[in-house]
C-alpha cells in the first residue's frame, strides 16, 4: 500500500500542476506583502504625513446620529455610552437599539435614557444586528450615521475626522481605525499586530486602488441616502459589514478610510472565541463573493476587480496551505521527502519571514502615531505568521465552502459580542 502511495506522490510532485501550485503558494504572500507595503506607504505619503489634527468645524456642521446596536452587552455598554457622549462634535444624537437582550443590558442603558442623553429603541424579538440597525435607521435624525459596536470606545475627535469626508457627494461611507484595547494575553497582542499589519495596511492599500474590501464592522460612518440607495443592511448575510461595502461600491458610492478616526475595541480573549469569530468572517466573505460575483465581473464594476482578485486568491492560498501541508505530512509519513517541502528553514522560508516582518514593521511605523503601545507588541511579531497563517488557513477551509456553495439563510447574520 505504501508503495502505491509513494508512486502517486512521486508522479504528482513532478507534474506541471504541482510546480505551478508551489509557485503560487510560495510567492503569493511575498508579492502581496510587498504590494501592501508599497501602496500603504503611497497612501501615507499622499494623505497622512502632513496631517496634524482634526479639521476645523464648518459654520453649519452636518447632523450626525451615533447608532449603538446592542445584544447582551451589559458588561461594557455603559462604558461605551460614556465615551460616545464625550465625542467632541456640536450636532449629534445617540440612539441605542437593544435587540431583545436577555442580560442586564437594558438596565445599564436606562440611566442614560432617563437623563435624556440617549434615545432607546427596544426590540422584543431578537432578529439580528442587521435588522436592529435597519429598524433604528428609520428613527435616525442625522444625515450621517456613525455605527459603533456596543463594546467599543470611540476617540472624542472621531466625528471631526469622519464627517468632512461627506462633503463629497460621492462618499457613501467612511471606515475608521479600530485599535485593540485588551492586550493582557498573547492572543490579544497577536490580534493587535494583525489589525496593524493587515487590516490598517490593507485599507490604505485598497484606498490607493479606489475600492476597499469592507468598512470595519466595529466603527463606520454612512450617509443615510447611500444606505437607502442599496436597500439598507442585508439580514441574511453572516457579515453585514462586508456585504454593505460591496453593495455601496457596486452602486458607485465611494468608501474612504480615515486612520485618525480611532475606536478602541475588545478582541476575543480565547482561541475558541477567535475561532467562532473568524469562521463567521470567512463565511461572510464567501457569501458576498457568491452573491455579488456576477455583478463584480462586469466592465462597469472594474474598479472592484482588485478587491475581487485579492479576496479569491487569499481563499485559494488558504486551501493551498492546508492541502500542501497535509500532502507533505503524508509524504514524510511514508518515507518520501516531498518536493518543495522541508521542516528545516531554507532560503524561501527566510525570504518569506523577511517580507512578513517588513510588512509588520511598516504597519507599526504607520500606526504608532495613533497607538503608542504597538512597539511592545512587535516583539512577538516573529511568531505571528507561524501561528496565525496556519489558524486562518484552517478557518478558511472550514467555512468558505458553505458560503460559496449554499445560498445565505434568513437568519444568517449573527450578533457580534466581545466574545465572538
């Protein structure tokens, strides 16, 4: 039996298909990392390097509604509302929509409502975050709606940075810069590195292309007219933030990234919680690809092609990582050293590690002005690709197929709490 397996492996690993597979697996992370570095630095040179502070307020500032959707967030909702009410902007209201919470969330909100500082929309049936936001948007008085997760704390100047973007009539949304607040564990520090070296860097790069993958779900500002134009949030999608971003851009609304619009968020503290969160993210991206693929590939949507290419190749690389690793393990198990796979670090591994550290270092360099603690997290950057790439690749393989092959269910959009 082992002889048959060895014969198959020997044949497979000398085919042209296998060679192309190896080239893609080896060079995709390095080329994409170099591209992110160059384009992110281009964005910084054009738009960030001379920024010194929030722009002055116009004589007639736009009215803003700060919307806080909540479900079972009793632990942090009061802290979030205090930070929201401390925002430095002259014309804004705060609406909390409680989606039939079963804990003490309503009790923690009540003092803010009784004082007249917060408006409350209380739902008696839990229908998910998208429906909660859609219900609340009909009651919003502001022309601009800032949506903040119920376990996040925005910087006081956040609206001073976000609202001026809407002076352009083409802007439908502006995404802020989420930073990790809880860094008391190795996993949390790894996520702080991730949001710097991938999320922030990627958004800068994508703004240079002209389209972005997603508005950050934890903090995003929207023009109400733009949301109405795309028929609001989709209740059946696992990730309403990715879906609304693609819907807006396919209707030719512009989405911008504002790195100075800071919000402090709490990331999953345990691997089990992170697994749940990332499975939902992976499922949501696959659902968006399935739903919008035909429209994206049309010529009129060509500015979305770089985002489409990046999304599909990242999924393909995740599958390649898992399948090639499994193949190499099998090869060693039957005594056949695989072609292209080695447990001993080689030039390719060193080159990939160098590019990865360069990407991480660039992200830290660009975001340190907003997050002074990033330098402490960078010391663990060397283990980031070893742990995170493997973890995210497995998540991709586990969750993407169902999103690509099945139509979204009516109750697809699940609530994001600080645990997932």
